[in-house]
C-alpha cells in the first residue's frame, strides 16, 4: 500500500511528445497523480513533479525529448523529474544520465508510476527501470480527455509487424489489448462524464483482439451501442486490417464517423517491400475506392514516409503519381530517420537530407491541394459540428462528421455541443471553413 500523504497539495507539470496514444497515457498518469492528491501546477508556478512522456519515432523526436527535459529541469529546478515513453524504454540508461532526471520508467513500469516516486526527494543520479522486450506483457487501460473535448480510448498496445524502418515494437512490445467488455465500460464512463466523441487509439489498432480472442470488428460493433457517445473516430488502421465489413459497418453506423486514417508509407511497391509492409499499392487503392463507394464524402488521411533507404528518384516519382491518383483528403508526410537496430540500415542507396526535404515539400503541396479541394466541395452545405472550448473572444472551432474544421464566433454555451452549421468560405489563414450557426 502506497502512503499518499506525501503527495497532498503537491503540484505537477506534464509534457508529452509524439502520438495520440502518448497523450492519452499522459492524461491517465495525471489522473493517477490527482487521485493521490497532486494537482496540476498553474501557469508560472514551480512544480514539485515533472512528468515527460517521450517519443522515439525519429532521431528528431529523440532530440526534442532531450530538449524538453532540459527545459523543464531549468524551469522547475527542484522538481522530481520522471521520464517515460518510447525513448525511455529504448535508451533508459542514456535518459537517466540527463542532468536533473530522477527516474526513468519503461513500458512495463509507467502504469505503476506512484511506486517509483518515493518521498519526492531528488536522486543524486537518475535511476532507470525498464524491462526487457520479452517481459513487456501488461496492458494499461487509458481513456482520457485531457484538455480537449474529445476522449482518447486506448484499445491496443504494442506491435508484431517489425517493419524494417521502425523501432516501435522494441519500445512497446508485442501486440496486446484489453477486452471488448472493458472498452465498452470505459466508453460508458466517458459518456457519464459528458463525453460525446471518442477517438480509438493504439499502436496497431486493427490488430485488436490477439490477446483476448476477439476482433477489432467485435469492438466496433459493441462500442456503437454505447448510449451517450455520439461520435467515434478510428485514429489509424493498417490497410490490410481495414476489412470490407468494417468499411460497410461504418457506412451505416449510428456513431462511427466517415473518417479514416490509413498509413500508406510509400506509393512504390518496390519500396513497400523494402519497408516490409504487408500490402501493395493495388490493395491500398482498393481500400480507398471501397471507402469512397460506400461513403463518397469520407475524409481519408494518409501517412507517407519520404527518403527511406532504397527510395531512388524513380521510386519516388512512382509513389508521387500513385498518391496523386488517390481520392484522399490529406497527407501526413514524414522524412525517414535512421533508427539504431532496424533492418533498414542494411539497405543500399541513402537519400540526402536535401532530397528528403524536396520530396516532402512536393507531397505537402499535393496534400494542400487535396485538402483544399475536399473542403471547397462542401461549401454551402449544412452539417452537424461538435464545437470545442476556446479562449474568451477567440473563434470557436469544431469538426463535421467527416472532419472538416469549422470556425464560428465564440459562444461559451456551445462548448462540447453538436450544433447545425452552414459551411461558408475559408477563414483568413485557410485552415478552416467559416460557419454560420443555425440555432
């Protein structure tokens, strides 16, 4: 039993890098500390505890983690500093040596964070606690809102795919998940707290069910029946795991939105083979086509990596033309970053940083064109929008069912409300459509 008296009236700050899953897990860590008596530090207030949840998907991510730790240590010089997340799991000893760090917690330890805080007295040097990859087994549930309107429900963790460029399986372990029943219960709790939208998050969520003998489709059907939740979004799902039955179900679902995020990574079949992806461009195109047949106005986001080892000029041109041909809405473009221990390091042909940048810019320009055209097609339509809190005097923003960002005049009474909005022209910076409320 942990004596929580030491935590009463203590303050904490939280800093998260990386994916939506990380943000969900940080929010759960915050909830654990709040229940122990710790409150979130106010702006400008010195904290007693600093929690940094790290990412390690690229070399740049590692660097940002180190910078964030240094910055927080400087801002809160007497705070007990805890570092967790993927970078902490992959390089625990390296992180522990960063000046000011007290405890480093790996993937298996972060759920038990309270046990590692002791009496909050700073250590002379950082202490690292991280299990070997084969010993990462537990699934730590997380359903949290944080500072946003939307809730993030962690349905799955880990990955069994071992793509040649990726360290995530080494950072998070094998694929595992909670039960459908436990997910439904967490969704019901979110609804009881007033939540209206839930984003399903995980590392490879289409793989849900491996550890419980269930399927992702089972989960989708069960969540659709939870009263009070008006919207679900599937954060990201591998194309080979996005089945026709899931697409068809979403097309007539009560609450699953016509919004998909499907990682492509490359539009070249040769590069996909080098990446050890589990599909080809033909399968990917067929999934996009199927979604659009069932839901013509669906938003489809796509992840693309440029400049991987082996991506010649010719392969990139193939990829560009393929992506250009797809009826998708937005591209999330990443420059390849070499990761220690990955199989990609054995591949010949290295792309220069300058060429990676050039390729990224071409794809980002293509993405802007596709997103702008998608938004423009909906101008003049009336659609339901879930509005989110904004600062006093600032415009409120929200999203349509198919993820078009809408801007409306500020009105506190509309926070977390689904309202009918007529979609107008683009706002000043082109990031949203201006909406007229139809109350």
